[in-house]
C-alpha cells in the first residue's frame, strides 16, 4: 500500500470512529439524551463500548417503539438473533452449543416445579440466574422479560466488551460452587496459579477460554458433558454401573429401557450418546492440550480422568442399588407424582434422609471428583470428591441397615 493511500485509509478510520462517537453522544434516536437523566450508568457503559463508537444506536437492539418515560415495556429485549445481525458466526456457534441449551437442561429438572417464584422467577435469584443464558420459548420470554438476551451473560451490558468475555473471571459467577466449582478448581490448579502470578498477558497458562473456546468458538462442548455419562460403553462392568445411575436419573426404567427423560437428555446435550460424538470432542481437547504438552502426555492425562469417572461411578452405583433395595422391599414408598424412585433429579426435594445423602453424593461429590480430575486439581478430586463419596456410601449403608432393622428385615 502506498504511503498516500495508507494515510487516506487512516484518516477515514479516524473520521469514521469520531463521527460514530459523536453520533452516539448526540443520541441518534434521542435515547441517550433521555437516559442520561434516567439511567446515567447505562449511558456511560454504552458510550465507552465499541458499538456506540461504531454508530450502533440503542434502537438497533431495542427497537424504536419506546419513546416516552411511561412506555418502557415497548422496548424490545434483544435475543441472539438481534446479535446475529452483526455477529452471525458467533451466534451460529452459540446456538449449536451447550450454553444455548442451559435453559432446557435446567427447567426440565423435576425439582424446578417445586420452586417458588422468588427462587426461580423473574428476579433470577436461583438456578435461573445462570441458566437464563439458554434459549427460551415465547411464553417464557414473556415471563422472564429481563434476561433473554443470552449473549450478555458473558459480554455484559451495556459496553459488551470482548475483553471481558475473554477473561476467565467472566465464567466465575456461574461455574462455581456446589455442583460445578470449575472456577475454584481451575484458579487453584497449577494452570490457574500461573495465570494469577503472571497476569492476563501470560503465555503459559491456559484459561477457561483457551480450552473450551479455542479460537473464539462459542460452541463450548466437552466430551463427557455435564453429567459425565455416555453411551454406549464397551466395559460391561462400567456399563452396568452407568445403567444404575441412569435409572436413578429416571432416564432408564427398571428394565433398562429408555424413558421420556432420555429425550430431555438429548435435547439438552448433557451427555454423549454416540462414540463418534464423544470422540470428536475428546480429539479437540487432546489437540488443545498438545499445544503445550506432548500428545502422548495429553492423552494420558485425559485417560486418567476417564479412570476417575469409572471409579466414582462404581461407588455411586453401589449407593444407588442400596436405596433401590429399600424401595424394592417396601421400606421406602414412592412419593405421589414421582415416576421413578429414587429420583436424583428431585435433588433436595427427596423425601428421606438416605435419599438426601444420595443426591448430594451425585450432584456434589461425584461432580467434584471427575471435574477436579479434568481441571488438574488433585485436592478437589480427592478430598472434595473421592473421600466424601466413600464416606457417604458408608452412611447410606448404615442408614439402610437401621431402616431394615426397624422394619424387621435383613
């Protein structure tokens, strides 16, 4: 490029950016002038973001029907389709990926129906606060009016910074705590420790985005899925243990046949149901790890994680069979309205203390064991996962023995 042409291009870029910023500051549809008085913080965020500097007006995302102070509900709440107008590639990846299915995976849980509106409703004080990143139907969009943009879960309003979504701390709000403490696992692993020591510019430490959004891919799928369950399984003993777990999840019936919940598992993609699907995601992760480690080492580490899944499944299945026996012998009675018992997806709505232990064993300890293994955190894998798995299995056995004695059964 000649020097004069280069200068012309530079001048054009500067003028474009300045004109866009000036246009936004004036408020192309009077949005900014009004909202400076009503929601000044929102305006400040918007003006500092790239969209305002590119001349994207508020009405581009929110429509132009809202023009007065008392008609705010006429403002359109954006959806991923709104974002697709400028970000079609990323939106397409997102729609095909795990995050877009988060609402399906959560709202399909039987325990969801037991929750009060204060917990699961519009205020987003419970599970819905994170799972709102998933797609919702029209009726749900009307009920949960203020949270179906989805993309803004990571690129938060109203600056929508790419740099924010690239920071592992952006994942922290949802990927932490009881059943999926990935933030705690990663941040205290060697990878996370290096990142915190060297800072955001570290070239050595992989972040959440390095492994799960390689090259900016918004698909965010993993080989094992959220529940670490896959079908088919060549190892017969492991398959038998997995059948017990799937029965306790209500995905398989007492005879091992599929139930209607299998359709939910498929829709939410929380498990891998073909060898090809599992291997595709495993190969992707191996290739990512091999960018820093040798391919043989990377494969060995992932295989070691698989071995942890197998071992904790054996413990989990033993506990489930213990509780299944209590139902089979009539010591525990299936609650009205339940289609399966024990039902791990009822979570803390379980009707006996032994089943309360069983759900915690599945949703907290088993999760921490296998997730800790794959996130390279030995303490989480062992002391927060494996150890309490063993402890709780013994508690369940002891409780089952007491119940049997009380009912005069061996």
